C-alpha cells in the first residue's frame, strides 16, 4: 500500500460515490479486480475510525456480497442485508438510517436486488399456494406481498418483475422516511435502486 492510500481524500459526493461503486462493479464483471483497502496496513489505518462513503442495503444471498461485487474493501461500505432486502420499521430501518445520519462521509444509499432471488421465488410459491412459510420466514413473505401485487399485473417473468418492484418500492419507502428525507433535502443524500445479474456480475441502476 502506498502512502497516498492512507492519506484520506475528501469524502466523495453522492454521484462520485455511485461512480466509484459502478467502476468497481465493472472491474468485478470483467475479472479485473483491484481489491482496494484490503491490506494489513489499511486495516490498521482504519481501526481507530471509519468513514464509509456509501450504505448498501442488499439481499442475504451468498452470491451477492456487496464488497466483492463492487470491488471495495475494509471501511468503504456500511452493509445491511436481509432476505430480498426486506425493510421493517425497526432495527433494519434504524440500521440504514444510522450510516448517513452518523457519518457525513456516507452520502449514498444503494438498494441492491438481484436476479433469481430465492426469497422472492419462495414468497411467490407461498402466496400463490395460500399457505404459510415456516417460522419467522412468513414475515419475509408478508413484507414481499406489495412487490408481488405490483409484479403480478405486469407482463413478462414474474420473478424478475417482483425483484425490480421490490427494489423500487424499497427505494420509495426509504425516501419517505422522515430522517432520510431530511438528509436528502439538507445534505444531498442520494438513494438509488439497483439490480445485480448473477451470471454477468453486472449491476444495473433501475431506480433513482
């Protein structure tokens, strides 16, 4: 690691932060990874403090680890993950609010859905069967029902339509959250929605 890497530049603005993520994703998709901020020296450098430049709210799917698909490293991202990036009114929402509210370096929130989402596929099966998912998984199904209600009215692939609907609905909910709305208005916070292709490795911005 060079000395310049430990000299923290000014935190990127929201559009620049999005560009950094998309450039990193381009490297991931092509297999030209740089693995920034993954050295022992960098780990020691950020141990006393953190200045993440973005919040990524994504699915728990093992094939979609945000730090890898955006080719970023330690201290770069706040990451919150739930099944199909399901949002609640408590711990999950509070965790998303925490990043940009407590750290002025984080002026970007990305809601990241993905192709062939297992939580979406299972939710469709439960909803269409009229049954109930085991344990607390039913709460995930219930939270995904608004996206199902949107997607079922659209032509094309139901799973893909529901993945995209869930991303867009989640972006809308975050923008309507009073704390996040204030950060958008007063500090230029940017909230965007994106969709990840499991095979291509590419992230596509689908909601702004």
